[in-house]
C-alpha cells in the first residue's frame, strides 16, 4: 500500500491542477442542495476526482474504490481544504448509504451501486423516517408484500434529504406483521424515480426546499432489491444508524473533504464577525470566540479518540452516539454565538453569504443538528443503555406481534 506521505504529496499536486480554489471559507462551498445545479456540480466534481484517481479512497478496490486506509482519506481531506469539493455527496451517499451497502449488500449491489456513486454517476438517499415519527424507527408502517417474484411497496416516508436529486434509496419497510416490531422488517435498495413513487418537496422556515416526502402506491420492487435478509432489516438499519452517527458526529472514513454539506453556508470565523461588528475588544465577545474554538478543538479530539477506539474494538459501535451528541452541542453553541456577536444585525441585515444576516438565517435551523442523524435524546438513551449499562427504557411493544401493537389512537 502506498505510504500516506506519498499519497498526500500526489494529492497536493493533483488538487492544485484539477480542482477550483475556493474564494470563500470551506463552510460556504457546494450550495445547500436545494437546486439541481448544486447536484450537477457535485456529480461533475466527483467525476473529476474519479478521473484523477482520488475517489472512493477508503472503499475497496473491487467496488470501484482505492482500497486505502482512513489515514489516506484524512490526508486527502486535509489537502483538499481550500478547494471546491463535492461535499453534497458525503452524507448520506458515501458515508451512510454506500457504507451500509458495503457491510450488508449482495456482491451485485456492492459492485453496481458503490462503484456508480464513486464514479459520480449516482446519488443515494435514506427512506427511513415516516410521518408517525422517526425516533421509533423499528415501528415503521410502510409495508412491502410479496407477490410472486416481486415485492409491492405501499406507504410514506418523510424528511428525506434531497430525495428529489437522488437515484437510489435504502428503504425500510414492514414485511411481516405477525412478528414483533424489530423482527418483521426488510431493507430494500430501490430506484427513487419509478412508477408509483410521488415525491413532494417541503418548504422550511428558512426557505429551503431540500427536504422531501415520498408516497408509495403499489411500487414494484424486484426480489434482488432486498439488502440483507428478508425480515432481517433491523440488522441492516442498525448498521445504517451506526454509519449515520459516525457521519454526523464526524469520524466516518468515507467522508472526503472538509465538513459536511452546509445547509446554509455560515462562516465560523467569529473573530472576523466581531471585527466587522466593532466588538473585537469586548471581553464577553472574546470569551465567546474562545468558547467556540475550545468546543471545536474538543470535538476534533473526541472524533479521533472515539473513532479510533471503535475501529480497534476498544469501544462498541454505539459509542458513535457520543460524537453525534457533541456535534449537536457544537452546532447549537455556534448558532447562539453567531447571533450574540452579530447582535440585531443578525435579523435586520439583508441575507447574503458574507453579512451578519447569515447568522440570523442559520439560527432558524439551529435545531436541525439535534434531529438529523437521530435525535440527541435518542443518542442519550443509547449512551445510557448501551455504554453505561443503565436499565433499558420500558417498551410495551417489544415482544408483541406488530399487528397487535396499538397505533396512534387505535
Ligand atoms: C437535517 C435533517 C436531515 C434528515 N435527513 C433524513 C433522511 O435523509 N432520511 C430520513 O429518513 N430521515 C431524515 N431526517 C429525519 C430524522 O431522522 C428525524 O427527524 C429523527 O429521527 C427524529 O424523528 P422525528 O422528527 O419524527 O421526531 P419524533 O421521533 O417524533 O420525536 C419527537 C421528539 O421526541 C423525542 N423522543 C422520541 N422518542 C423518544 C424516546 N424514546 N426517548 C426520549 N426522547 C424521545 C425526540 O428526541 C424528539 O425530540 C432528517 C432530519 C433532519 C433534521
């Protein structure tokens, strides 16, 4: 295997010749994923990475990757700071969906889908959450029924990030209503755009229309759409949630480039903000800047410590909930600090990439970091039950056939 230093040197040279330099901070790059243009651009950049031999760094070579280590990916990510990268593809395409297919998919699914994503030809989405709630994932009521050689899918999903722009989805559906809730589920790898699938875009308070909801009416899925075992979907979903926690909390070896896509590109340069607001000498403001920097430093250290411990087996997979939780804490803190330093300009200034108005707009989506990737309350449950060994939460529906579980007001 090529040494990390040699790989880093090659990457540095290639990046300078092949990718556009960013004028703005890395957090501002790549668009929010609201437009087809953002996605076309991400696919194009991914195709450039692939042509240059720097795509899918930590994915195995037999599925289109480079078969290198997480350290190589980390070196590439460091070198790529300051260049335009296809960050939109990091989450969920590579770090969650492709990673889950790699762990649980058939040879064909791995060969076809992972390789297509690495080439920049395909984008993936997660069809997990439903209108009845996302935290109780094992309680999904979207159903798939066997009909001869195929499955017939009916139901609805919601909060699917950029489903409109995606090609394939990992969709969790109930396939056995007589089994207790965790044991009657199957994961399907399905085409997003096909007969019977209706996609609607959801407008959020900040104007974003990136979230989607989907309705399935007699969607036909071939038998080979199943990922893992029929009625063994909870094992696949659990793996997917593991990768989601790693992706959201930081520490996934499949994320390439600095940061995830930014729903709203907001600069974290609070010193620049304080200077432009004429408040750089204010002791309270200086304290806030220090607090943000300390939180980011701790987060970075935590990511290294926890992802290293999970990789070496010193900590179990659910430990990813610690970084997932801390990620939300950092995001909340930054959202609050941005508004506090910007002051009233956060809400009175016109929206723009560089002005203080961006902090007001960012504040509107402050809470999303505590829900996306599983809620922080659920992360706390996982930490208490699976890491600290505290008693499990009571669940009246645990061993009951799902058809007998009361739903809603029934
Ligand atoms: C930015 C973002 C991106 C997302 N992307 C996707 C995506 O691509 N695909 C997808 O399928 N979903 C996606 N989601 C949905 C996300 O997974 C859900 O929002 C999340 O799982 C919570 O589900 P919910 O919103 O339905 O809240 P609910 O499950 O209804 O929960 C409501 C509140 O009750 C709390 N709660 C629920 N159960 C418990 C419990 N047992 N103990 C303690 N507290 C509890 C929750 O923490 C939450 O605060 C995304 C969400 C966001 C914000």
